[in-house]
C-alpha cells in the first residue's frame, strides 16, 4: 500500500526564532530542529512535501540590493524568490540528509525551484497591498515611484514598497513534484508561495513583481497532489479563539462550517492565523480530507491526535 502524502507548510519561525537569531547559521540551526520533527513523521510512514515561507530572506536580499545600488544591478522580486527557494531548500536538504543518516533511513530530499502561475487579470494587480523591502525616506520612495513601483507611507515609520498578492492558479512544476514523491523522495517545493509567473498570449511564462500567499499556495499544492493531509506548522501549538484575551479558548477540532464562522467573527488576525485557516478550508473544499495546524515540536504528537487543531469537512 502506498504511503499517505502530506504537504507540510513550514512557517517563518522555522528559520528565524527571534530578532537576535537571524544569521545563516542561526537559520540552519532552526531548520535542523524543524526537519527533525518532520523526519519523525516520515519515519512513521508519511510521504512529505515541504513548503516554506521566505519573507525575511527576501527582505534581506532586497536590503542588500538597496545598499549596493551604486555598485551592482538590483535583483527583481521573482529572482529573490528563486534565490531563497534555492538557499532554504539547501538548508532543509542538508538537515534532512543528516537526520536520515543518523536514523539509518534510506531517503533523499530534493528541492524543486517552483513557479506558480497567477492570473494576469487578478484584481490584486489593481490593488498592491503586500509590503516588501525596507523603510525608505519620502524622497527616495518618490524617486522609485517614477520607475513605476508603488510605495505607501507606513504608520510614521517611513515609506515601503507594496506589490500585488494574486491568488495561485497552477503549480507549474507539479508533474516533477508528483514523480519525485512517487519515487520516495522527500520534496521541498513551492517555497515562499512559489515564484509568481503569468502567461503571455503565446503561452510563454513571464516572471512578475508580486508575492503569493504561501499558505494558499500550499493548499493548492496539496489539492493538486491529492494529498491526504495539509499540515500548517506555525508558532503556536493550537488555534485559539479570542487569542491573547482573558477569555482565550484553544480549539482541538473544527469543521469547515465552524472555521468559516470563526473567520466571519474575526477571530483570526489578517497577518497571522487568517490565511492559515483559510488555506485549510480551501484544501478541504477542494476534496482534502483533513488539515492540521500546530507548531514544529508538536508535529509527532499532533499526528497521533494528542494536540494541535484539526480541521475536517
């Protein structure tokens, strides 16, 4: 019998624990910990495809680009995505290789640099909203706006570039990912929501300046692979209602209907839990059987049904 397939979406906290631990060795150390928990899952018989965030890492590349402006060419946003997919994929591959070796497992991890097609007519292109890069002063921002970029003033902290966040439509390298999983590889794919591309009138792909939500891209990847489980790994062990309020309640299990009610009641914050719960609902609506939200260290226990928040049809 074939193993069950899980798409595990690893959050930013899997690489950057806090503001004092941002260096590459710090990130690798954090990645090594998370990959250890995922290896336990693989040992228990799951075929795993790992996706990940890349927001801070893209920010670092853009900042280096800004600082070296007089010396070097700037790095377009789609290439920032590709660079981070490669670098984070390398960290995960090395951590997994060492963990497999330590446990005597005959497994190999491979990263697929993944393009994700979006619709050129997506309304998000009319309303760029995703902030990227560092804060600039007004004069510099207005200079850049002459190049056709969009900047907004961010609550008195300076000006930041904003780009569209269109919905993912198609995982371009899906067949490659599918074949690798079928041959027993642990695959790292669709990092940072994938590299956003659109099709021109001839069907050629063109990279664009945009950011795809990584949780929604992971849900699309899980649906496209007909995965048995979408596991979103984040900074908390479970989802809570009234998070950080005196009447906070942790949730063990919710149906699609309950999840949609909590979303409508505003229980999930836009920048954090909202896209995660939405992604789980999207996966289940597209035929997925179950979704799970928990933190990396509780993945093995959550899969045994001991913790985490399960979302079911």
